[in-house]
C-alpha cells in the first residue's frame, strides 16, 4: 500500500475501534430506555392552567389523592344483594394478594427468581375500596384506587409496576367472576394506562426488529448486494443506540422528559434519517470510485460532496424539533430534544463511522457489481433521465398538472377535525380496558369513578351543587367530605366518559357556571385536564409552525445562496404538507374509520413532514447548484435530477417504510402519524422533488438563484 494511504487507513481503523467501544457502552443503556418513561397526561401541563391549580388545592383534602389512578373492575351479570356483598369482600381482599403474571405465577426479578410483592403496596392508602351495583341491576362496579406514583415505579421485574398490578387484578377478578357467573373487565385510568404501557412495551422488540427488517430488505433491493446493506444498517443501529444512551442519561436525571410516544418516534426517526444519509453518502462514493483509483481519494471527494447537504438537512430537522421547546406541553417539549439528539447522532455516525467502514472493506463490499476505476461518469440515461428531460421540455404542463393535483388534495385538509381522541378511541385494538369502558357506559354514568372536581368555598357549596346539576352534560353533583381551610370539593359526575369529546366540550360551560357561583372556584379532574391539553396544543400549533417555517427559510437561503430558491422550495413543501393532510382526512375517515385525530396530530405531522420533506429538496438542489456552476441551470437541473433520482427515491422509500412500522403499535395517533409521514415523504419524493420543483425551476430559469451572482452569470441562461 502506498505511503500516502497509510494515514487515512490508520484513521479509519481508529474510528472503527472507537465506534465499536461507544456501541459497547451505549447498547446496554439503550436497553433501559423504557424504564425512564413518564406517561402521565396530568403532568404534561404547565402549572398556571386551571386544572393544575385545582389539583394543588385538591391535594390538601387527601394526601396522595391527586396521584390516584382510579382502577375499575366491572362485573357483568345478574345482581343480587348477596353478590354485591361478595364483590365488596373480594375487592377488599385484593390488597393482601401477591403480584402475579397473567398466568398466575409470581412475578420474577431481573435474575429470574420468583418474588412475593403485595398488591396492597400499590393501592392508595387514602382511597375508598368497594363495589356497588348499577341501577339496571345488570352490573357491579368495583373501585380500586391505585397510587399512581408507586404504580409507575419499577416493579422487581424491572418493568412499570402498573403492568403487573393490573395483570394481577385481572387474574384474580377472572377467578372470582368465573365462580360467580360474571363476565369481568378491568378498566378506568389504571386499566387504560396499563394497556397503554403494554402497547409501548413493544418498542424494545417488535418495533425495532420490524424497522430493522424493513430497512434491510429495502437496502438489499437497492444495492442488489448480499453484504453492502449490512454497513448502513449497522451504522444506523449504532446511531440509535448512541442517541438512546444520551437520552437515557438525561431522562434519568430529569433533564429531559421521555414518554412512550417519543421513544417510538425516536426509533423510526433515527433509523430512517441515518439510512437516508447513508444512501446519499454511498451513492456519491460509488460515483467517485469510477473516477478515482484510490478508494481513499474517492471517499474524500464523496464526503466533501455530501457533508454540506447532510448537515443542512440534519440541522433543519434538528432545529425544527428544538422549536418544540416553545411548547406549553411537557411531552412536546420532551420530543424536541429527544428527536434532535437522535438526528445529531445520526449525522455524526454516518459522517464518521460509515466512511471508515466503507474504506476498510474496499470495493469488494459492492459485490457483485463492484465499481471499477474506468473514468465512467453518471450518464444522462435511464428512467430519471427521461423524467428530467420531459420536465425540461414542457415545464409549464408538468408544474400545472402536479400543482393542480396537490391543490385538489389540499382542499380536503379542511375536513380534518383533529379535535382529540378519548383514551378508548386511542387504541386500534379492542383491549380489555377498552371493552370494559364501552360496557361501563351501558350501565353507569360515563363519569363514574372519575368525577370533575370543583374546589369552592364552603359557603357556596350548596349553590355550586345546584348550579352543576342544572348544567348540560352533568349527571350528578355532590359535596365530597368535610371543609378544609374554608374550602370543600364538589364532585361532578358527567353523563359522558370524562375523556370523550362531549365531556371535554362541556368543560367551558361547567367552568362558567362554577365561576359565576363562586369566582374563586377552580375546576379540575380528567375532563378539565384534557380540555387544557387541547387548548395548549392549539397554542403550540399557532406559535411553533411559523417559527419552524422561518428557520427553514433561513437555512435554505444560506445553503443555496438564493432567496427566490428558498421561497420556492418552502412553498412546494407547504403545499405538499397540506395535500398530505387532505389525503389523511380521506383515508382516516373513509378507509380506516378512525374516530378522529388527536389534537396534536397537525403539529407533529407538520414538524416531521416539513422538516423531513425539505431534505429531498436540499439533496436535489445542492447537487443542481453544483452542476449549474458547470453546465447552467437547465442542464444542471437535468443532471441533478438524473444522478440523484435513484438515491433520493430510495431514501424516501426507506423513510416512508420506517414510519409505516409505527402502525404495528395499537395506538391510533402513531398509526395516523406513521401514515401521514409515509404518504407525505413519498409525495415529496415522487411528485414534488421529481416533477414540480424541476418544472418550476425550468420555467423560472437562471432567476431561480436570485440574488446570487449565479442568476446573472449562469451560462445556461445565455
């Protein structure tokens, strides 16, 4: 080997060793990521909102009451006084029973040894345990208030205790029900959150394995090589474990907040983005191998060619995610740094670890189609050459047709409700808690067990009860307990499930009536929390979207040295986003038949679609600008579309496929977000980047680069 190649070879070996050492440290920490999740909606709101003010006041009435998970055990069947008494005995006996798995075996610690832990350790000491019948005599409802702080701690099996607690309740309830001619379901907040935690439990296994498998399959098809796909996938997995280790450390010390939703998005975001960057690097490296005998020289040129678009692309996504720190909701704030850390790790890994691996393995890694040093440049032939030349020949026709199609789809965006989903509606599968909640509504008022709570002066209590009973959507109201510091709590039972759209829509009327009766009163409880979350989401959407647009415009302007090009690209991506929302409205309502969209869906869809969608325009236009300097705008665009067509399309398919994997989790929000990003990315890749942008640039010509000198000296405009 020549002397001049020894130094880059040594650097490649050193970089590889360092990254393998990093992986050895970060891998175990990534495996613990789910143990630092926080999934309590009530803690997502800022302190100043009314529901949080109410929670603070409610807490003084009963220590720990603020942090209770009302867990409801529903028994369906004929009801007799004897069965009511028996159900009460059963509910009060649960505290003495040990935690068990679904099969009834004692839970095991991390070493696999069975341990005895009392179920009573997780039951609130101040809550009331008991059972009472429905008015129709066809059901008995048992109440078991769990301590949410203890229930969300880790059990001896190193999993959130709520999973084992609810599994134990269901096991014992099924045993009791079978001997008393009942059908039973465990629901309420405890049951629903347990099913939610269970759904996110798939993140560590099925989601990651499925995502990796999908990427591997696509890479094998793209490269037609039995070995090359391993390197980008290994690099992407390394980026994921590194980001997971950083996030675990920060979340463990309460520097950032991680929830199950953010962790799910992190996996597909990092694997998808890292693979996209890898595809861009490998494609340019392969191109340069034809022009340079030394693979080290080829990598040096290729790295210089892709470092700018990769950093620009990654910075766009990173800054877009960090804007979420302006959010009022702590879960949105948490996703910002979580996603940003993932993207930064993806950029660093692909720009350091992957180049080292590629040069170490040499040209044979591309087998059986090894690139030879033959002076072969990318020729303007093939399908992407035909697409590029067609848009160049008739640009107005192509941008009119593609633009009109996007506008038609965008018109349906107005039918997207995004008014929120109840917890029951949030699942794509009918879990035990979901079925229980549906059956509960048939026999009990919807707000049973989860009342809206009003803290009011003792002197206004009677008037408050009367005012609430006269308010629409209220089933009953009563004073709960004795006065403390001159205040009392009025429990308001709603006719609808407390997290349903109808119940949430009634919160303003309840608050108006409460404040009219007692101006110092505050209204809290589940429905009030959800209402305040929806209001905060709207605030976030109206603030964050314009800020992200401004940041992206600045980055594009600096990258392309052109104001007009930046505005043009930003406008096409916004149009693509609106068209995607229109497609989502049609698909969600008429094909998937979802009950609606989460109130945060438009914001999340925007952050990922606009930030990620602009990537492909960055990849294209940086290459077009490079070629324009040599060939002029027209020929530069033709060359740019031709040489980037395959790699950008492959990158789009990879990213779309990874986000589609979110659909394997039984949660409507993630399924909707996965579809939106997948559809939007493909729309950007196949229509916006391939047809609309090139056609517009051809129509505008050299002026596209205004006000840079290129708009005046562009030889293609002469």
